C-alpha cells in the first residue's frame, strides 16, 4: 500500500500500541472511512465502541427504538433512567467521549438508499431479515462493505460481504519469514539451501506458495533483480525457487525474504450466501453444528415474521415450530441437529453481555479490515455458541418458563437464559481482579453488566498500581482524557459503578506479589470465590497462579498479543494449574551474534540498546560506586578487571566543555562503525577459511564493510548529536542548542592501525572462557592506579565533582535523544552488515519491548472469560464443560478445546498426587493448644505413614534428620510459629511446608504440608 499525501496524520501517542498491530498506512485508510452501525442494543454499542477507539473517520449510530429494561443486561451505556429514551441518542452521548478524533452522529430515521450512500461500511445488528436483504443488495451493488452481526441468547452469528473485488494486504500478523542462503543449484527447478544457525536449527519457516525476493546474492546475481515469485518447499532446509538453469553459478551470500502480496477476494451477497453459506471454522467436525445454527437463525426470522414475536421462553410448542421451520430450510448435504434448534429456541429471547462482547469485538475487527484492507477478512459466515454454560445434567437444575420469566430487572436478558436463582448466585460472588488495564477494563464492564457482586455479600476487589497514561485511552475504554495521571483502579471502579450502581467494588493500588502478602494473605484468598488476572507480565501471572493453587481457588487467566488472544479457566482438581513462566519474557540472542555476526535488524537494535546502557548508565553507576564506596577496589570478582577498566576510561574521558563531548561522540562513531569493523576484517579477511577449509564468511556470518563519516548524512549527524548530548548529560554539562558540525571542522582523527594479536572470540563458549581468564598483573596495576587517583581526589575534595548522572532508557520522551541514539546506532551497524534499516516506530517497539495491542482483541478475550465464569458460578464439575480458547482476529480464527486435566505431579511409595493435593494438618490439638513440630511429624506418620527427614518453610530449613540430637529435640519441642515467627505475619492462618521423607531425595515428590492455624486459638 502506498500512502497518499491527502491521508490524515495519526496521533502516535494515542495509537502507539495499535500502530504496531495495524501499521501507519492502514490506520490512515481507516481514518478516511465513515461507518454506520445500526442497532444500539448491547451488540451494536460494543461494535461502535471498538471501532471508535480504533480511529475510523466517523461513526453514525442508528436506532429507531427506545431503551427497555431488558436492554440493560448488555448495553453498558444505558441506565435505568434511560429506559423509554431512544437508544441511539443516549448511546451517542457516551460514545462521543471515547475518542475526540472520531465524530459520533445519532440517527433515528429509516435507512434509505440515499442515506446509506454516504458510508464506506454499513453494520447491521438487531435487524429483520427483509431489511438485511434489502440493505445488503444495495451495498453489494454500490461497493459498500457490509457486516451483519446478531446474538440470540448463548449463540451468535457474523456475516461479511466486502464486494466482488476486495483487495487486502498482510494476510496475517506474522512477521515476514527470512533466511540466510547457504547454496543455490543451477537447474529447473533450482534448489536453494538455507544456512543453519546452529546444530539444533529447526529449518526454514517458509510454506508452499510463499512469494519471496532475494538480495545480496553473489554469483547468481540474476536473483537480486527479480520480481517476487512463488516457491515450493522441498525439505527442512531446502526450497525450490524456479528455473535457475540459465543463471550464473552461485558463489556465496544472500538473503531470501517472504513478501506479502496483495490478495483479492470475491464475496457473495447475503441472498446467495444464505442458501450456500461459506462458514469459517478450524474444526471440520463442527461444520454440521454451525449449519444447524445457520438454519436456526434463519428460521427465527421466519418465526418472528409469522408469529410477530420471538419464541416464548422455554416454550415447547414454539421450539417445535422452530424445528419445523428449520427443516424446511435445511440444506440437503448437512443433517439438522434438532435438539440444538430446540435449545436455541428456548433461550433466543435472552441477551447476554459476554456473547455480545465477543461477537461485537470480532465484528468490529472485520469493520477495521474493511476500512483498512489489512489482514484476511472473514469468508463469509462465523457462528459461535456457548451452550455448555447451561447447567450440567447432574446439577438437578430445571430451567422453566416460570423461573426464567422477566422481573422488570436490569438482568432480565440474562435471567431468560439462566433463571433468577442463578442471578442471585452471581450477586453473592467475591472476586479478585488483578489489573485494570485493557483486559481489566473490559472484564470489569462485563462483571458489572452480568451483576457479579451486585447482591448481598458480593464484592469485587480490583488492584492496579499504575496511573492512566495518554496511550491507554486507545483501548482502555473506561478512561477519558481528564483521567490521565489518575489511579487506574479508582477510575475504573467509579466507571463501572455508573454502569451498575449495585456492584460492590473496592479499588486498591497494590502490586500483587510476595511483598504484598500482608494485604493479600490467607484470610483474603480464603474468602474469595475466584480470581481473574488482567496482567501482561508472565511472572506476575505465574505468582497469582501459584497463590490460587495454594488456596485451591479457580483462576480465570487471559492475555493478548496484537490480534492474538487466549483464555483459560484453571479449576481446582478438574484442570491443570497455571503453568510456570519462563525466566525471561523476551527473546535473548547469542552474544557473539550481537557483537560480531548480526543478521537481522533485531540483532543490531539489541546491540544498540546494550551500547546505550553500557555507555550512559553502567559507566556512570560504576564510577559513582568507585567514588562513593571505599571498598570498591577490594572486589575479587571475575568482572573486577572489566569494572576497573571502565572506571579508568570514564574518568580519563571526563569532558570539560561541549566541544569535548562532540569530540568524544565523533571518536565513538569512528570506533563503532569503522575501526571495530576493520579490526574484525583484519582478523578474519573476506577470504578467510576455517580449519576445515570452508569459507569463514558464509551462512549466517556476513562480512561487514566499514563506514566513512559524513556529517551531511542525516543518520550520521543524528547519531553524533544524540551521543554528544547524552554524554554531556551524564557528566552534568549543559549542551547548547543547535548542532555540532562547526566543532568538527578542525577535528582530526588518527587513521586506523590494525592490532596484531587481538583475540576475537567467535562463539559464546569462547567468550565465556575468555571472560573467565583474568590478567592478574593488569588487575593489580589498575587497582593501584585507581587507589592513587581516589586518594588524590579525596585530598582535593573533588570526589563529588566527578560524580556522574546515570541515564536510564526512556522510550516515550521524544526530546531526550534516547531513541535517536539507539535507532541511528542500530541502522549504522545494519549498514555495516548490509541489513535493511529500521524506522523509529519499529525500533521503539523492539527496544522498548512494547506489546502490540488493540481494543478488539481485549474485548473479545474478556467476553470469553465471562463465559467461563458462568460455569464456575454454576459449579460445573465436568471437564468437557470448560473451554480453553485461542483466537487470531487477523485471520478470523477461533479454536476452543477442552482444557487439560491435572497430571500426576508428585510420586512417592508408588502413589501419585496432582498439583491440587496436599497433606492437611490441624494446627491446634483438642485442647486448643498449637501443635509442636513433633506433633506435626507424629500426625504425618500416623495419618499418612510418612516419616519426615527434612522440613522446609520456604527456603528455611526447620528440621533435618542429620542434625545433632540436641538440636533436633529442641526443634521438635517447639511450636511451629516459634520456628517460623520471623517469616509469618500475626494474622497468618496457614503454614505451608515442603517435606522430604525416608528414601526420598529432593522434596518435590510429595505434596506440600498445610498446617491450619485459627487466629482465635493461636497464642502470641
């Protein structure tokens, strides 16, 4: 796509996370599209909310009807006082506050063709079939993108018609695949072999039919000038690339890169597609079910047209009439699941917020595809249902027309599905929501709509330590511009109280972790019915998961990454517990790759970030430690030599003026992008061979070229200015306005002289070995020199004047030169190695470790979470009732599967336990006295035939069989709280021990021991 000069500018501050999902050009196209959303019940307002947040040109909200009590079940912008007022008018007032860039216009008249002509996209919800067909015919004929969405009870449908010649780009959100070329044969077809990064390489990631381009191929240079063309996979490391028989022989080098080609799709009109539906599903086994739902929605239109009302709640006669209508419509090739039609009919008058949240989010994302041409559009129908949320057969719950009848309540739409008794259960729930960001806002909105904690005894506790930032407004829809800098949890709690004043919610600002167990301890967790996480940190989620396992509380976990999302319910004894997070969230690269052999812009960006930290943070911190800590020079660590050399160099380079800073930056440029490269080529010339006789510079190793400084080159000049200013800031010097070019006029550098005998390690193992070898003589000399220098500075009372200001990387301040330094350093190094450069937006995402995010994905995920919540509130005990869900909105893919059951985690004496099991021990005896350690051991032996040989409380050992008898006896006679008193709070209810028994080595083969202490009986 090429951006037009007439396209609008995009507010990068507001849309920063979304830009990483859609890209600048796609968002510019969206900002030129006017969208109509018809039907302002829950589904319509959900769609409108998401596309307004995303930043289309304008949104017109249409409805000719007034709000009813039942609308309050899912329409979060309606309140009790709005009943009787037009839904579009009321909704517009709230929707207009979401995004100042998007005008929101209410419309309450009929939808004429002249009116529809003004829109690029038309969305219909809550619309009769005749209107759907009429409007779709007009849109199809006039190249107006058309989206139809509807929900009925626990089922939803979505239909897209983007015309007969819709062109889209970037079929998925995946980064283009790229690989280093090892060899190419001459032939028809020519076979390309990709280089292995290491011995454990997984091969290339290309697929049949991918389109590719080539660059930097030596020898077979004809490939470098070719237009993109398709390839075929020949093996794990080989590809067929077409006829190369007439090309020059391949010599070396080259990169093959996947190219996303524009694709075209032709859509059928609604009239044609109803008879021959193309239904999207990743599971062919579900196709019959979705065809039945297709017939059920169609039959519903016929029923309503004939009877002038929807099927009555749980009405057998109406359900049978629906089955007959569906049978008359049923496609010959697909059998009709009559029971599914009956179930659909029993609850189709219901209106559930979680269903509208999910379908509305998916529909909104299709609108974004229609306006931007980004990602693969839905082809053409999507059906969804969650009937597993109904009570299980062995619950003994009978949902009848009487107990599901409307009560003139805001929850009538939900009561129609689950009954009034279930609504009372929801109101009594006590839930802990960890995080009030994007997913947190959506969860809290959904919780308010379904009435969670809105009854007697119910409560929601939400905690988030962060304040609202401007960039949050793009997807955290509970917040407004005037809320920036306020506490997220407090603003979110106040916002959902406006949506449902009956919800009991407490807002807190604590980070959930070991340091806040005084707030979220035994009594708090034991009083909960469940926990929902809305966190983007794997470590934080793992901690909450561990606590839920310890207290046997269900956990609703979810996460997003761009258009991808997942949801899982962790249910005690029924499913597996939350998995352990990796030690590092982000990808790590081999040090040698970063230092000498980069192949991607990600490598050079990480190298540049490391340079920033080393030059402007670590150098200052190390010097300050040397100046402030007299024992600094006593260090005997392996890193001592590196630290001492860093201090010596930093002190010697201390600038006294702006001119000194510019000179330092100019020398830095020459070292990084010229001298270091020349030294590497001196050690390993372009024709260098390995000990095996193979070319050294081959495969992933790219032979670099030095750069020549040119201040008129923007990248060179920006690097110099950024480095100069950062160096000045670190040394607490004022940097004048303007550039540094005048200072360089009389600046001279010594020419490069290669150093013989310099060892350059070429593997990480070699680097580790070289770092482990310390030059003791050099270390002693440095220690002596620095001691003498420190004494001189003390005598001159000059220690304070040499202190430096460490600079910590901050990605969001465009005026601080941090990102300028990193982007230019990365792109200069990329130029050294022939790697395509990065733009500032891409660099900011990578080095700032920004997680791409968009409102549609978070809304979809939060809707799915609440469907699992329904099952927890019912108390479902069948694993098949729950769903783990994975979605990719970029490709309209939704996968729902049964969660995994808990696997045996502990094994001892031929018995196994799951992660949910433990040994329960009462902490007080029959006389109300707290038990001793001996009492605990006796209980374990008596009740479980376990003879403890070692007992640990956290990392502290409180008993070991190998201790001296006197020490063992002393410990055994002590009360448990005396042994761990320094490690537990006074209101502790539970002590958790790890146990090692006879013939058992590591303490991980047995469940934990839980000793329960009741605060009333506990002695202080």
